[in-house]
């Protein structure tokens, strides 16, 4: 099965799960609203108190307060993002186990893992800030290296959230465990990393087109185009995020149990494993290891 076809089959299988449990797509929306609430409750008062709107927070004592507030918001949003991603993964796990997940059961499942979600979010924020600093360098080679490290980190930690939900290990052990599973799942991992991103980009094109057409139609058209276009792009982002989380759980279950989750039988999720095991078998015969 070709890589492109496998990507489509994987997306279709994840979409089929989402069709059974459409409420799972509400979880990223709730998470986004919670993040906006944090920004409003913490960020706006600090910004106003420091005179940030007028002078960028450079007034007496304003700048440190803005930095502290920014870090608090960054950490809070990271925790919320991981929490609701874990809620989708928890809901997918419930579906694959034969249950019927709801928004309530998915959120409850994620909150019961808060003791491992918070440390992971803190580690992810720290690593993310370091990578952003590298990518902001004036040196082109350093920026390129930062981009490669960012990509590698994304691949390495792709299965961390399912590990947090199922195994409930700490952040370092979860990264190590994700790395162990990566050796088995690198093919499907990369398909998800690249494939879902490409599908999202293609799906977002109508929204981008509406924005462009609206901008060409004048001021009124620009406003309407922006509203419709941004709403469409946001919807696509929510759906892709949910599909990715569903696939993460499916891939984790296959990597740890060897069983293809219900609905993913035709997705080719086991092809890489089969090919690799066959390769090991042939190498074993060739080296006289059997």
C-alpha cells in the first residue's frame, strides 16, 4: 500500500470513529475556550495594570510583571491543551474498548491523569521555549538546526499523551517509552505527522480562498471573508486535531498489544510492523540465527 493511500485510509478510519462519537470534536473547542478564558482573566488585567497598551509594559515595574504573567499564561494554556488532548485520547480508548464515550466521561478520564499531565505540560513548555529560542537565532544554520530538532521532538513525543492516559508515567519515562514505541511505529508516526498536516492544509484552502476573495471585494467583503474564512480554518483545525488524537490512541494500542483497533483494519496500520518483522526474520535466516 502506498504511503499516500495509507494516509487517506488512516484518516478515513479516524473519521469513522469520530462519526460514532462526534462529541469528541467538542473537546478541543472547550479547551480553546478555556485557554481564551485564562488569557482574559489573567492576561488582560496584567496588561492594563502595567500600562502595556500604551508603552509596552516599560513603565515602572511593568516589564517583569508582563513576563511573569506571560509565563503563567503559557503554562496554563499548555496544561489545558494537553488536558483536552488527553480527553480525546481517553474517549477514543473508551470507544476502542467497546464503550460509548461522552464529553463528561472523556474529561473525567483526563482529569484523573492530571498528576502526570501537569509535569508533562511543564516539560513540553520548557523544551518548546528552548527550541523557539534556537529557531529565533540570527544564524541561518542555527535556525535550520532548530527546525530539525523541533521536528524530531514532535516525532519522538507523538505517543506521549496515550502513554500518559494508559500507563500514567512521569514525563521523562513517558518520553523514553514513546521513543521505544517509535522504533516500532516510525512509519505510521511519520505518516500521521506529515499526512494529517497535508490533509489539514488542503481542507483549509477553501477558507483561505474565501479570505482572499473577500479582500478583493472591498472593506465589507474583507470583514465577511475574514469571519467565514477564519471560522472554516478553525473548524478544520479542530477536526484534524481530533482525528490525530484518535489515531494516536489507535497506534499506541496496536504498538503495545499487536491488535488492530476496531475500524482500523483496512488502514494499513500494521503494514510497517509486518514488513519490519519480515525483515528481521530474513536477516535472522541470513545470519544463521535460527
